[in-house]
């Protein structure tokens, strides 16, 4: 079955919510203890759209099999050219190469917006995600020990980054 990558619509938010809440409740990929609501995802969607940031979905048959997006790395204007991305694949679709299909369009979107660096924050024990990022040219640039708490244990955060080919825009 062919995977189609396309921009998300509001109609996709329930599928995105399912993926996010599974990650929250069953993994250390998202360091939240409580499931999100559809209203939360609508606000997230509106914020991304307002900034012209992409939200991409991977559609397999009629299922939202994965999604990808990026947002501001930090709120201060000195970080204007850096974004932090997220790619999540539904657990029933792991190992099908969906994440690998979602990453290149994120790079393209970031470059088109004049972004210089893409950052990923990854739980240190997630060997698969660390390898996935290395395979796309991300390098580890920082490791924060025991900054998260989930499932009754401390979690370490690894920052990885990739420098993009974008030329920064000038600030007037």
C-alpha cells in the first residue's frame, strides 16, 4: 500500500491526536503525563498555520499513519532561524519507512522559510530515534541529564541538530 504525504487539514486532527496520545500514555517520546484534547490539537494547528509552519500527514489507505511538523525552538527573536521538529508514526505502522518519508519535506519547508538549523529533542534511551536522526545528518550537540520524569524514573534529553542550506533572512 502506498503512503501519501500531504499537508494536514483540520479533519486530520483526530488521527494526529490518536498518535500523540498513544505516545504520551505509552512511551517516553512526549514528556507529558496527561493525554491531550482535541481542543489542544486545534490550538496547536492554528498556531502552526498562523506562522506558516507545516503540519504534514502520512496517509496509508484511510489511516493517518504518521505526522510531522516543526515549531519555534525558543520564543526569543534571536532563535528566529532555528526550529524544533516532531515526527511521530502510529505504533501500528512502525518499521514501514513512514518517518523517512516525512523528514525530507520538513527540511524543504524549513529551508523555504529561511531556517538555518533544525533541532530534535530525543529521550536518551530511544536508540531508534537517535539512529534515525543520525541517518538524516543530525549530530548530537547536547545531553541534559535527568531533566524529565515519567513512568517513575528520570529521563535524559539529547539534543540533535542539522544545519540546513538556508540563507538567513535579514532583520530590519
